[in-house]
């Protein structure tokens, strides 16, 4: 049983793991396009150290604005709708809203 719990815990991808993976994928893609870190820096305005840290799995503090600028250099758009789906209002929220509108009259 102990082994099973340990095995399951090992397969859970943490936020840190996701950022490390994202940085490595970015680096691979940038290199495949033949673009240097310096070019990313010049075109995006993001510091060389920030780019390097991100690509080497140490950029957990990378801002979304810097990430977006770096993506633009590689002609990649961030599809926000793929990252965060459209919110759907629950029936409970609609009922609550109707009750509160009715009570304010």
C-alpha cells in the first residue's frame, strides 16, 4: 500500500514541473527556428538572464507579460481560450441573482 501511494504521488505533475517543461519546450522550439536568446532579448525587451533562467527550468517567477513577449518573437500566440475556458453561470448563481433582485424592489 505504501508503494502504491508513493507511486501515485510521483505521477502528479506539480506547477514547478509544468514551468520547467514549458521552459525546455520553449528552448527547443526557439533553437529549431534558429533564433538565439539574444534575438529574443532584442525583439522582446526581456532580459537575457530572464530568458536563460526560464529555458533552464529556473524561471518560476517569469511574468505573463514577459512570457507573452517571448512567445511573440517565435510567432506563437497565447490562446487564452485554450488556457481558461469560457465560464458558465451555474443555476444556483442565477437563482441567487433572481432572489436578490426581487428583494431590492
